[in-house]
C-alpha cells in the first residue's frame, strides 16, 4: 500500500497538472486502439529457492482505450512455468512446463480518475483486473518425481486451467503515441497447475509476472480544438457637438464648462478599484455630483508587457465596467457615463505598469 501511494504521488508531481490561462487551443482525448509488446520474468510460487523458480516470460496485447480512465485488452501471456521442492531428496530441484494464457483484462487509469485528463502528463498508473485460460503442455519434467513425491495432481498432455489475475502497470510517455510500459501481475489458478498438493492440503497455485516493454497507440490519442478569440465590440465615445457661435457684434463671454481628469491605476490582473485609488474615485464622484450637467468618459487599458491581446482586452473591458458600476452605485445616472476598452492596442504611458489604468475625463 505504501508503494502504491508513493507511485501515485510521484506521478502526480511529475505530470504537471497546470494549464495556461491564455490558451488559444484545447486538446481533447481521442479513443484509440493500442498494442503492448513486453518481455520479462515469471516467479512461480513453490517450495524451492526463489532464484530457482524464475522463468522467462513474454506478453502480447491488443486493447482499446475508451476514455482517459477506462480501457480493455486481449492479452496473451506465455513461455514457461516451474515447480519445485523445498524438502526431501530433491530439495531445491525444479521441473518446468510450457504454457500460453490468453485472457481479457480491464484497465483503470487511477491518475486520470483523480486529477483529470492532461495531454502533457508523462506518467500513467493503471490498475488491472481480468481473467484468462492457462493452456499448459509438455509436463514431462514432473513425471520424473512421481515415484519420489506424492504428485497427486500430476497431469499429462495439454491441460487448461482457469486463471484470475490482477495487478498494475506504469506508463511513461515517450511521445503522444508511444510509451514505456512496466507491468506487474499476480495470477491465481487451481491447485493442479504444479501437479502436486503441499502436504495434502488444497491450496490455490500462484505465479507472478514482471514485464517491461512498449505500448503503442494505433491512431491519434488527442484532438486539437482551436479556441477562437472572443469578438469584443468597443464602443467609441460620442463626439461632443460643435456649437456654432451666434453672429453678434459683441458675443457674450461664455464661461468654460468645468472639466476633471482622473487616472485610476490597477495591479496586474486586477479589475477592482483598490483602497489606494479610492480617494481619486471619490473626488470624481463629488465633481460629477457638483456639476450635474457634466458627463464622464471612462477609457480603460491593459499593459502590453504581459498577457496577450485577447486577455488584455478582457481586463480593460472589466476595468471600465467596474468604474461604471461603482459610479452608478454612488448615485451617478448611467446616461452620463460612456465606456471604452482599448486593451493593449493603445499605451498612454511610456512606463509599462502605468498602462493598467482607467482614465476618466469628466466635462
């Protein structure tokens, strides 16, 4: 259990589960067929020394990945198994036979189930469970011990044993379609597989496979979906009407309309007026209340040094909307307010950070 937790934690750390906030495309999972080609070793549980019970092993599998979490496969595991003795005149001697075990497995991707699908993730951890038919033959070695030991389950010819199996595998992606695959499986079958019963007690026979190989996808594993940038309609301020002076011999002196300009600055990725800029905003509200005929044009910007045009246009629009909302909440009629969002297409200041600003002109 501790090993499984360690493998899961390590895979999650390496996988990189973050995504850019400014992506222009989306990658989706694509169902696909895959093959696995693996080789390794088998340990058959028995009384002889561990090292003497090791046999060569190989596996070929064809599967289908339905989703980022679930897959099924047809796998044929084969080569050689061993039996042995831990007592008597033939202690630590072994005998062998050949087999092939075709079967059906279900695979469950634990990392995708917990953390979600990530096309850039390098590691995958799958839990595997299934069943097989162990087709065994060439059991001649076991016959040599029939007169020395009680080989009560001795079989001849070709035998078929039902097998239940479970385990895990770890994938390390070499590309979008090829991964290095390490698999460990435990297999359990009837007491007859090794031709004998230990001390006349019926016990299930076990063998364990450790395999290393390649997993190859037969087709695309991902679909790239373009994400179009949103169309932003920028409202241009209505130009002030041109008033033609009436032809008079001595035109009256016209008192100029009161004006006020305020710059409200923002921190990076912020769209709400901060406490430090609140005094400027309050001065603007007081000016508009004192001059009920004046109107205000709010033009908002974003700095070109960070983000991208789509994100920056979003920030500038939200800054303009925030100033307008707060003006209305403060009692300024919405008909007196005109908004404009420039994004990063215009930079009113030479200093990059100052361009995160809403410029409010009241006149």
